[in-house]
C-alpha cells in the first residue's frame, strides 16, 4: 500500500507542477487509500503542499476531527447526529459503536459509522461516469422561509450560478446542452421536528436555448419566468412561505444533434417553399422594377406599350404546374420605350430550391419567385412578341432576408450597387473607373451588412458549421479585401454577439484569410462588452502567438473585460505589461483599470494610478473621474474627492450630476454634512441641476449624523425646486428622526407620504416603528405595526422585531407573546433577535418561567439559540434570583459552541450577587480571563456588591484596588460597595479612606456613600466623625436623608 501511495504522490506532484506551469496557480494535494481520506489530507498542509496519509495515521486523524468536516454532515443531518449521540468528533462517534449508531439512525447508521471510520465505500473503486439526464440545484429553508418574491429571485440568482457551472462541464466534457428549465417550489410543512401542516410542491417548466455558450443570466431569467408563472397561476400573495426551492435543466441533447435539428428544419422546408411559390404577376414585376429603377416612374407613362402573354414557369416538383392561367401585361415600360424583341421560346427549367436564408419562412411572392426561377428565361407567347425583362440573378450570399421584402431599403441598396457597377455614367467626362469602384465598394459593403444579418439570425449559440455555410462564398473575396471582413466582425460586435464573431475570426484563420489587429480588436471589443474576460485573455494570447502585435485598443478591450468581471488584479497586470509590448496607455486603458480597482474596493490602488497619471500626459474622461471620486469616497478621502471634482474643468471634463452626487456621498461617509449641503447648493452654478438622488444623498448625510431637522427641511424644500421626492427621500428623513428618538416627527413624515401620492413601503413603516421603539413608545409601535396592512405594506421580520424590542424595553411581555403568535400565523420567519427580545420582555416583568419556556422552545420554532438569547435567559434567572439556573445556562454555552461573552458572564455574576453568592461570583469573574472574555466595570461592580452583602470587606477592597491595574475606572457602585462592606466589618478607617479617595478617581461622593461612611463611624462609636460627615454632606450639596440622620443619631 505504501508503494502505491508513493507512486500516487509522484503523479500528484507532476499534476501540481503542470498546473503551475500552465495556469500560474498553486494548489495542494492529498494522497490516501480513498477519496474521503485524500480530501482530508489535502486540507492538512496548505498552500502549495501535498500530504500522504498512511493507513496507520488515519485513526489519529479522525480521533479529533469535527463531524462538520465529513461530507454530508455539515447541515441538518450533522446537527441531528450531534444532538442524539452527544458527540462532536468522528472519534467519539466510532467510540459509540456501530449498534448504538444504528439504533439512533436505522437507515444511515452503517453509513455514518463507516464514514467516521474513514471508509468511503463509494470511493473504493473507480466507476465510469454515467451521462446525467438532468442538472439540478436546490436549497431548503425550513428555519427561515422565503416570504417575498424578491427573496426567491435572489436565491434563483444564486442557484443559477452553480447550475451554470455544471452546464459548462456538460458542454466542455460531453458536448451536451439542455433544452428545458424548471423551477420546483415547496410551500409549508416539511420534515423538520415540530413542523406543522402539510407541504405542497409545485413545478413549472419552459424551453430554454443555451446551446454552447449559455450564460448565468439566461438561466436566472428562465428560472424567474417560471417562478412568476407559478405566482400568477396560483394567485399567491406574500408571505409566500417557500420552504424549498430548486432549479433544474433537463432534456439533455448533444450539441451536434441540436445543430443538425436546426439544419434539418431549413432543408426540409426549402423544397416546400420553392414548390408552392407562384410566379410573379405582371403588376408585381412592374412594381419590383419601379423600385429598382425609379427613373422608369418618370418615363413609364409616356413609353409605348406592347402586350404579351407569359406562361407561368414550370418550376415545380413532380412536374406539376404552379399556375395554369396566363396574364396579360404591358411591356413598354420595361423596354425603355424601345421596340420589343422576340425570343424563341425554350424549354421551361425546374425551379431552384430557395436559399437557406428563405427556407421555412414566410416570403413575398416576388422575392421567392426571383430566387427560385431567376436563372430561367421567360418564354414569350409567340414568335415576334416582346420578351419580359428579368432582373439580374443575385448570388446566394447576396440573398435578401425574406422578412425584409423587396421594398426594403437594404435590398434596394444592394441591387442599386450592382446596377451602378454596370451602368455607364451619364456624364462621359467623369472618371468611369473611379465611379465603378465606388459603386462596387458600396455593393460589397451592403452585402457584408446583409451577411451580418444572416449571422445574427443564427442566434448566439450558432454552430461552427452553420457559420461556415453562411460565409463560405465570401472567403475568397476576403482574402483579397480583408477590410470587408472587418465590416462583418464590427457589425457582430455592435450587436453583442462575441462568440459568433469569434467563430468567424477562427474560420478566417483556418481558411488562410489574412487577419490584422483590427479584426482582433472587433472581437475583443465584443467580448469586453459582455464581460468574457477569460476568452478575451485567450484571444490576446493567440494574437501574440500569431505575431499579430496588439495595440492600445486591444489591451484596453481586455482590461475592460477584466473590469466587468471584477478581476482588478488582472487589469493592473495588463496595464503594467504595456511597456513590454511597446504600447502607450491612453485614457481608455487607465479608465478601465481605475474602474476595475474601484469596483473591487481597492481605493488605495486607485490613488496609486492617480499618482501615475500625474507623470503622463493622459487626460481622463468623465467615467474615469467618477470612478476615482467613488474610490476616494470609499476610502474616506473626502478632500481628494472634492479636489478631483474641482479639477475636472481643467482637464476638459465636464462635471455632471453623477459626479456631484458621488462627491456628496463621499461627504456622508466622513461626517462632512455641511460640505454635502454646500455641494448640492452649488450644483446649479456648475450647470448640474440637483435631482432626487442628490437630495437623497444630502438627507442621508444629515441622517447619519443625527441632524434630523436639516434632513426634514431638505425634504420639505424639494417641491419648491420641482424635484419629486420618492420613498428613499422620506425613508432617509425618518431614519434621521430614529437616531434622535424623534418619534413624533417620524410619524408626521410617514403620515404626509400619502398626501404626496407616495405609498409608504415596509422600510418607511420600519423606520417609524424603530423611532417609537428607541423612544420607549411601545404602544405607538404596535399601532404602526397593525396599520401596515391598510397601507398595503406587508410587515417583515424587521417590523416585528422592532415592535418586540419596544415591548422588551417597556417590560410588556403579553404583547410580545402576541406578536410572536402573529408572526407564526402570517408565516413570517422568527429569528433569534425577536425571540431574545420576547425572552427579555418576560424576564424584565419577572415572568421567568415563561421566559425559560420561550428559550427552550426556540428549536421548535426553527430558531438557533445564540449569545443574545442565552444572555436574555440568564438575565431572566438573575431577576428572579435563581442563580443556579443562571450559572447552569452559562455553562451550557460552550457545549453548543458558543463562547460566553461579557454580557452573559455579567448576567450570571449579577444573579449570584442577588443570591448573596459571593464565592460563585468570584469564581465566574476569575473564569472570564480563562475564557477570553475581558471583564469590565459591570463585572467588578457585581462582584463587589456580592462581597458587600456577604460582609467580605477584604475581597471588596481587593477588587477595588485591582481595577486600575486592568485599566478600568472604578465607579461609584464599586466604591459604595467597598465602603458598605468595611462598615459592616467594623473597618471605619478603611471606609473613610475609600470615601476620601473617590474624588481622586473622578467620583463625586453621593448620599449613599456618605450614609455608608456615617454608618461605619456610628457602629464604631465615633459620633464626632459622624457629625462631621453630616456637615460635609451639606457642604458638597448632598442633601442628607432620614437615613443619614438616623445613622448619626445612633452614634
């Protein structure tokens, strides 16, 4: 076995070296007896290393390996294994024994035990991969159902990305593509514990044409279309309650079969079209001739007429005549007023099949007949009668698309170009050769434009053979005139068809058509606009291999593609390589690099490029300036953002509204709200009229720093300058009220929205509810929450959580429970924030049992208990003086992988303090240092109070002295507790010492501290000192109470 593993290690090392040499990437490797162990070994040593996992080392590795690291145990199944068996590692699971594991999990017990033992049965032997019939990707939402269409669409975008990766693997490795996309939705019910109700499953499908180069957007768009069909067909309204969502691609066929099917459709329909198209009538031919030669319109009425009867062509399959009757027509206009010449009738010719561009489509009678019978002469009725003039025969590559018709301007232009090349000029003095050359050039360019339309009709997933059949007749002409190929490539690039253009370029290279940098630039530009950075990089590499030196346009296009793909590192690398290629960067190159760094959040790199620009003569455009201003905003450099804005006119770049809005947003991130207002007010002087985005940014700046009056003033001034406020404007104004607890102003702004014909949305209501919550107005919060359905705004989790938080602060436990019940009835997902608020509301009201019942019932609501919920439960026990329960909850937190924080520890210490348990309190304080939870002033205050209640003045004094060493400022609570403890212990000197040191610790002695010191002197019979302290209270403006006088009287 060891020899085989060593041999495998050699293979892995060669693979890693090949990957690094080819792609420039480093990777890690693992070598073991099966795939499972190899994956685990690969993760042991990173980066750029490999690991051989010998069989004797497997038990030691699995002994402490968390179950989450094993495949298939990272989700709900892993959680069930941990809770039922009480294990955390694979070694612990193996120690339970196969029988116990099988008893808990009858169906998967053997698999779980084998997996924890490192036995991956599926990886023991290598099997041939079967071709899949479908591709699918799904997600379950039992703990957090999807309630709105926006949430479902967001998840469809996420699922589409993984599905697109699998689709690309099928195309690359198996040459297969799907034909159908489906969405699968489950609503309600589920398999989870405590899940009530039955579930319903729905599926919607539709066809999809991905071909060879389908995109993520196509898959996502198809999935969303199916989803909206389900909504419209089932008449569902939010909350949707989606518990499961899946995307699938089915109907897998080979790419060759898909292309052949399209070709067969055209080939089968072509004979049918040619057989059923009748010959043109005289009127139709006259109309066609008039279109082609408008000069005949002027002389047509004066031309002599001659009549003839023309038989219909015998161009039909099977020998059947397409038309039996003959038609009379006037021929004078066709002969230009000259005498009609007779022609001996010849045998009728069979009809030619319709060109590929016309096959299977609705065509006009004239155009189809022309293509079918253009080569056959028209037979006169009798000798001596005039012959009908026929238009010149068009090459198949010059075929007019059937949907245009003969009256189309492009068809007219094509025919005019050919006639001009053969018609002598009216003025013999003109240069005949030059005019013919111009006409021929016009003709060829028009034909190339028609060729572009034919290529576009193939679709973005056109096959190689299809493209070749379209351009085959133009390749010879392109070899002598490569600029005509440029027309085709540029036209495809304008229509955003990069892969069709790439296919044309590849066929040009294979057929020895001379290519140049202009051809490459057209294809690179198309890839750049579509964000195909990988293809663009490969094409750039191909240019260098073919010794076609790229220019600044080529590199700018590739950098732009990297910018759209979000790969700022590649963009900068290409920018640095320009000097090696002897290419000088221009404003487009720098602009794309700056935009790439800005989108990647690399504002430092943007500033570096800005410094590099100062050494060049490159003048940036408005887009580059906007990217630099945005990067400066993200980096907090508002001064630089303003300097760039003011420097734009010097660089001949006009600052627009967008630049000003970005600069205003830069002021928002740094608190420069006055500058933001000044910028907005100065916009009209710079020919940039503020819009709602400008005002929204300014209002948000005021909101971020609590200037709610200014924000509301800006909102009210918008109609005066004819700027329409939207939901964002009102929401920002209400958010500013929320920060300053101005609940009345928030409600006023909310009520004014319908007057401006603006419907308050859920964000508007949430802002108003939050303002009431922060101001302690729980009743108004509930009123706003219940009024949301009347405004057609569906309350979400944020709405309910804000109302729950207001009930928590007011200790209103009954409304809090009602809100949780309403959330369940409306299928709004309950989370740990709302449940923790309800637990705290019950705990604050002294309802410990209800609080603990909610805490223990969170898993049944599919809510995971976190630190906040544990702290709320501990606080409920603390208020009820149940210190045992509080300490027990605190000790349970590490078992569920939660590290107790300062809040949890302080709540438990306070519970011990209420129960006069000074020893557990000190143990908890000491354990905080070991649990990496740094104690704060509240921790020491609670311990000091616990020591004071137990008459432990020595420990209270030590705690007070230890606080400055930990950089903690003792508060009045600690000092009073120490004085009271010394008083109870008869240590009147220490009590007076602590009282005298309070000003040195920046504390003013209050009534409680004086009373404790007077009590210490009274208990020791020091009545003179007690009286002096009573007099000192009057001098420090601390009003003595009856407690003070009673203590002094006892002395």
